[in-house]
C-alpha cells in the first residue's frame, strides 16, 4: 500500500469520525465543539505535511506546503472566531474551505497521470469545497447562521478521500497485474 493511499484513507476516515463527533456537539459553541473546530484543520495540517514529504521537488508539494500553512492559520482563526459566535466561525471556515478547496483541486489536476489516475474524487472534492465555502460566507451574514453544514461538508470530504484511496488501491493492483 502506497504512502499516499494510506494518507488519503486515514484522512478520510478521520474526517468522517470528526463529522460524527461534531454532530453530537455542534448546537452550541461549547469547549468540546470549539476543540473539534480547531482540530479539523489540524487534521489537514498533518495530512498535508505527510503528503508534502512524499512529493519532494514537485509542484504538488509546493501547494501542499501552502495548504499546511493555510490550515494552521484556519485552526487559529476558528479558535479566535468561536468567541464571536456561529456567524464568525462560518465565515472563517468558509474562507478556508474556498482557498483550500482551490489548492486541493489544483493538486489533483497536477497529479493526474498514469500512476495516480484521473484524481476524480479529489477534483470533485476540491470544487465542492470552494462552492461550500462560498455558501458558508452567505450563511454567515444570514439571519440564523448555524454549524449544521459543517457536518455534511466534513463527512462528504472524508468520503471523497476514502474514494480516492480506493481508486489508488484499484490502480495499483491493476498495474501490478499488467505484464511488463
């Protein structure tokens, strides 16, 4: 199993678990929900660092390093904005989702090829992240902002990572069975 496949699989499963945990506490900005909000971008920090380490000297690596810094800033922003309420959290999360989604989409475009495949799950996830982020910005200025959408966002994102890991596993298995 390749390192990238493991990174995608674990990243996806952790995101899905996060969504389950956050669904139990998202109704208020309690200490537990704020810790989870801060932890979510930190999950991305770890995954991006591991991914960047596996992609030395590539354009994808540069974007992964950028995403690492962006996600670390998002963790700080979410912690700080939690004091101001759900609207501020949605705004910070929305900005992060837009920029990190664009980076994820770009990494997927650059990785398309014979070894890593077409990267459809990552392309779709990146594009949906940008769209979701924009909707969070709209919700943040609405009358009743709430954090429900973050559960769907993280569960869907996790699912796309798991799907990408499955696609990589299938591709690796197929490449091993092709005569040289």
